[in-house]
């Protein structure tokens, strides 16, 4: 991979990282308790808490992948499939800069 591409991906990863961190921050911010909540309010809040926790978990996983991709750029291993070691297509990295697997390994994983 050429240096221009790596520089562009690093910038995108850093931008995405900031967005993901902001999303996590927003979902984990303390909300103000309601005055005299009724049973429906408590049920709605409980369901909302479960949904928000799932959203935060997904974003934390994306953040982990972004951090790993930034580390790979620093080490010179960015764009290599973690399973087979082949190069991940540039167009796939353009779509998902934190991609960890090539198309073939991703397809095998998704089929199993």
C-alpha cells in the first residue's frame, strides 16, 4: 500500500474514532431521574437502557477495531488479513477502514 493511501486511512480512522468516542460518551452520560415515574415510564426506561447498552457494546467493538487498525498502520501491517495474511482490497478498506479480514476469509466466517 502506498503512503498516500495509508495517510488517508489514518485520517479517516482518527475521524471515525472521534465520532465513535462521542457516541459512547453520549450514550453513557448520566440521565436525570424522573420525578414520580409510573410503571410504564420504568418499563420504557428499562427497555431503553438495554437498547443503549447494546449500542454502546457495538461502538466499543468498533473502537477496538479502529485502535487495532491505527496500531497496524504504525507497525506497517495495516491492510493484511488477520486470518490468512493476504492483502485486504483497498476498496474494502475504503468502505470499512478497520476491516480485519479479506473477502475470502470474511465469506468463510459468515458462512459458518
